[in-house]
């Protein structure tokens, strides 16, 4: 099956390494009680201090990691082997996905994102959601629902983040302490 796709073998190797790392992290979480590595591999954020290493929490993190492995396989394997011509919608979607992947690389470079970077990231993902619809509607029955959920999610993040930054600026200017402990980064 990997040979049916242009990049099937490298995609299978990458996804297999990720799956093995996920399984090892799950075993470490259950035996040592440390969710740090599993949390980072499956949610791509720092571990929550209140999270306990119980089997239900490990199961949820492994399921999230499994979804990431599936998404990695779907995206890394490439198109079917042989000549193929992409239509205009697929080319536009591919360009938007490359832009989104490039913006995600900044997560590793910037420890704390300012509000405008989060808004910019949400707008890029909002464009990806909108460009997915013409490609998905060919083969997905409920493509409109997927588009609606993505537009609401990323549009909401883009709308709420500046208001949170404004609240932080007002509380800092007045000298009162903010109840926010830290800013979450939204992938």
C-alpha cells in the first residue's frame, strides 16, 4: 500500500517512528506517572500541572496522538503514484497548507506569542478551512458542517484574542493583578 503513493514509504517511516514514540511515552506515563512526553507528543504543548497520569488520561492522549498519526499519514503520503494534474482549488489549498505549516514553525522559536501573532495564525488557518471546502465537497457528504466548524473555531480565536490582550493591557496599566496565569498558544 505505501508504494501506491508518491511519498508512501517515507511517510510510513515517519508515522511509524511517531507511533513508536507515542507508545513508549504512554508506557512511561503509566509506569513512572509522568505525562510530560506523552502530553508534548500528542497535544504539542507543555503539560498541565493538574493532570494526573491515570489510564483514562493516558488513553485520551494516545487517542489524540493516533489522530495526529493518521493526519500525518494522510498528508505526508502525497498523491497517488503516476502522473496527476492538480486543479486550481487543490493548488490553492496546497499553497495555504504550506503557509500554515510555515507559521507553525514559529511555535518552536517564540516561547510566548503576542496577540497579533495568534490572530495572524488564526487567520491563516481560517483561509485553509475556507479553501478546504471546494476540495472536500467532492467526496465528503457533510463538507459544509466541517467548514462551519472551522470558520467558527478559527474566526472565534481571531476575534477573542485581541480582546484578551486589551484586558491584559488595561489591568497592567491600572496595576491590578490579572487572573490569567498564562497565555495559551493555539495551533
